[in-house]
C-alpha cells in the first residue's frame, strides 16, 4: 500500500518554503542602499550697522558783535546709514551758561527736508521741534532719554532729515549782556534701533 505520509509531506513542505522566499525578498527591499538628499548651503549671519553723519565741517554758528534784534539761521542735514529702522533724537550736553546772558538768545528748530549746511534754500519744514531760548534747550535736553524727538528713520540707507536752526538776540537784553561770550554749544543727534 506504500507510505501515505510521504505524499502528505510532499504537499506540505512547499508552502513554508514559499513563505520564506517571499520574506527574504521583502527584507532585501527594506535594506536597499539607495538614497537621495537635498541641501541648502552658504548660510551666514551678519550683524547690521547704525551710523550717523552730517554735512558740516565747521560750527553752524560763530557769531560776533551781536546787537539786540540780530537774527541768523543755518541748516544741517543728518544722514543715517542704518540697516534697520532707527529713532533719532536731538540734545545738547553743553555746560551751564553765564547767568546774565542765558535767556536772551531765542532759538527755533524746525525739522524737514531739503537744504544743506550753510544754505537753507530748498528747505521744506514739516514741523517745529523747539521754540524757546537757548538756555532752555541746553537745560532741558541733555541726553537721549530727554532729547527732542524721536523721529523715525526707515532702514535701508540712504535716509536723511534736515534741520533749520534760527536764532534771535532779544531786544530786551540788558546792558549786562554786553561783551559776553557764550560757552560752546554742542548739538548732538543720536540714533538707536527703533523697537
């Protein structure tokens, strides 16, 4: 009659072998060496800069022999090369004035565009920043925190603002104001990052 279990074994064995072969193919596919990449190179970080300049080489005012009622004016252009928006302010760090002279020079400061140092032709005022006496300006506006402004300058140079300074020696100046020389006055513009 023979051995029937051999026939059964012959039918059963091929199934597990097929499963093993298909599993080997799947394993080989998941461990293939193929790959692909993409890159973005050349990245750097550079800090921006903030600088101010003006178009003067001498003092705006060097006035001699003033008499009551005398007047004068001058313009100056402030240029910013900042790479980002800045807040610009104006102040003075000048010392105290002689008491018999300090309140008799009237000062008006206007902000606008156009004009250049020594020549206000073409100056177009946008607003009045200060209208008082020179001693008031020196006493009140002494640093960036207390300074006039701010005026916002957009980033990406060139950016500029023009200022017109006009003074008048008061007609009410007393005899004690004769032959008096003021201390030197320094007008300072400072810009900081606008936040």
